[in-house]
């Protein structure tokens, strides 16, 4: 395997892993897209875990005598087919599991929810792919549709929220526990990457445009982004390992319920952390990384994230 092939393989693997922050509240999906110059099937699994353990009111930490938490895990299986260089389709099937502790009806409620999330169908195209000795510039665009396969019935809890005056406020709400948005949504995004010798820069953005939801509850549109700088730390004829320092974030406005703004649903979070990406023989890629939030803004009273972990494995046939 020559240097050009190794670099191309590295670009494909990291663009595969260069996904925007997923929305934990609605079981959103992440596109896994490759730029490898071959046709055929690919299959993979990804995991995103987010731990919410800090109670905030309008962006400021407040006392939490109930010791509330929300542990959110979104595990996705995806399968796709590339028809030609940089052109293909993919289906994502997420499984969602969330456990929580919160004040409820004058006591403490502990529980969990689980099930299939919102399935999505995605298409990608990479119109930008420029190669020169020791230099590669690559970019892609993708779009898709998300179907309301996840259970959104938990949003009905919003009608009973508020509690008695003086009660301990809950930061884990019905919209946090819903497995899907209950709406048909559009997904749009783009990535770009520049590599010179072993060093690389990459960035991307992903937007979800929400439709009308079930139960007269409409999730707000959300926007995720990522940017990072990294280096190929090790490579030989079979294996390439890259290390990246990454910034990522997501933001959304407030949802609406029965025509009224849900004032505890807006958020903006920015994470920073490391990521490691390994590729083997251009067919198997693995990535893992975590992010610590450095910005946590929210509206109303809500539990906000303390940690996010992401990992994925992709196999090409």
C-alpha cells in the first residue's frame, strides 16, 4: 500500500467518523458516510452515551437535593451501499435506552425507557475530492429523511408539569424521555477536510428540520457542528491510527406544545475532547472519543450534560 492510498484511506475513515453531535432528547441519528473509491455494501454500529447530572436554571447551576440524573444511550445499526465513488445511500436504525432519577408527585421517581428510535434514510455525494502529492482536499454533502418510528408518548407529560409551589423542581422532563420526535424530519449536512502530509483539519455541520409532531408537540429544529485538528500518529501497510483534538456542539430553540412554547427545552452545548480513529486494510475502521462540555446554556430548569462518549465501527465488503 503506497502513501497516497494510506492517506486516502485515512481521509475516508475520519470523514466516516466525523459526525455531528446527536440530539439526545429525540433519538436523532448520525450519518456514517465514506469517500472510498469503491462500490459495495458497508455495515456498522455506533454508540453515543451522554450523562446529564447538573441541574441548571436558565444557564446557571442550582441546588439539586433530589440528586437527579439522566443517562442516555443511543446505539445505532446502519447499512449502506455505495453505487459509485462518493455516491451512496444508507439506512440508520437506532436503539435508545435512558435511565433517570427525578422528583415526581412529592417523591423520587427512578425508571428507564427503551426501544427503537427514529429510523432514517440518508444519501450522500462528495463533489469535492482533490489529490496532490502530500495534500488532499475532500468534501461531501448529505441529506435524508427521518421517520417517526420512535415512541413519542412521553411528551404528554408536559401537560402535567409544573408541580406545587415550593416543590423540588424536576430537570428531567417528558420530552427528554421520548424515544422519537413523532414527526417526519429532514436531515441536511456537509463536511470538509484538508490533509497535508500527516496533519489534517476537518469541520462539518448537520441540521435537522422538524415537521409537525404527534400529540400536538413540535420539537424545534436543531443544529450540530464539529471541528478538529489532528495527526496520523502511526501508519504502515495495513494500519493507520489518527489522533484528533475536537470541538463539537449542538443548539436548539424551544419546542412548542399545543401552540405554546415549552420554555424548558432550549439548549446550546459545546464539547471539547480527544478522538482516536483506526483503519485496517481500508475495510475496517474504528473510532472512539469523548467530550467535556465547556459551554452549557439552557432555558428554564433542566438537567444538562456532564460528559459525552462516542464510538463506532464500520466494515466494508
